[in-house]
C-alpha cells in the first residue's frame, strides 16, 4: 500500500496523459523525493533504537526526533521551493518548465511525509502494525480517487495536488493514532521547542572541538 501510494500518481499520469506529461511529472517527483533523504536516514537509525527501547523511552524520544526532522525539512523545503525552478531549468533546460509547478505542489506534502516516516518507525519498532496498514490503505484509496478526478481536469498539476493532499492526510491520521497510543500531545510532536536547540548547540560544540583537535594534530 505504501509503495503504491508513492507510485500510483505516476502510473495514472502515464495512463491518462501523453508520454511528454509523464516525463515532466517524473522530474517533479524525482526532485521532490530528494527531500526525503533526511527522513530515510533518520528512520533507518530510529527503527533499531525504538526496537530496543521500552514504550516510555520511545514515547519521549520519537516526538523529539519527529519535530526536529520536520523543523529541518521545513527550511530545506522553503529553500527548494524558490530555488527549485532555477535548478530544473538549469539541469533539464527550459523544455521542462512544466515540471516546476507540480514540483512546488509536491513540496507541500514533503514536510508532513518526513514526520510520518518517524511515526512509522515507532509503529514498526513497537510492533504496532495494524493502525499503519489501515491508514496506508485509506490514503492509497483516496489518492487513486483524487487522481482519477483531478488528472483529466488539471493534468500533472492535478496529480501533484492529489499526492500532496494524501501525504498530509496520512500524516494527520498517523499523528492522531500515535498521540493516543503514546499519550503525547500533538504540538509536542510537530512543533520544535526551545529546549531542542541545546542539541544543536551540543552538536556544534562537538564539531568545533573535533575541528580544533584535528587542526592541532596537523599543526
């Protein structure tokens, strides 16, 4: 269901529109998916940690990771929203101007999708699979319905709108389930806190100290 959710829009674009439109849309999707690199990397590390942790440790740790990953993704998304059009024309030429708007629309769903990857790691790590299976199928079915309605009317822009909507819906459903299971507040999962910036400061200090040590050895 998850795989189809990610790929069904491309299949339906290819089904309803010309190959040219499918080519333009594939560029939009490929670039938008690059934003997920952070979420995939963190999710890979997060899963075994959750598997080894008890419910109370995971209850505290997952919201911390989720809100900070979404926080970082937000700035990356804003940057790509404005820089993306130039990148597309630079890499693919002016013939791919039609990829720009779908790309920007898809970005509207990338922030929540990165958060959903963190929550999915919690479900998988704790062995809570049934809720995630249900939400994946619900979002998949809605994605198909919206694509069937929007693609014939709006082309690849319709496919991007459908995908962005269902990404956000999937995150909302998983977020509600997660907060009920873990007894967390929604705002604690999605909004970064002042206390979180201590982690950034500590990371920066470690990098700075490491750089000083390496510079001293070279000297």
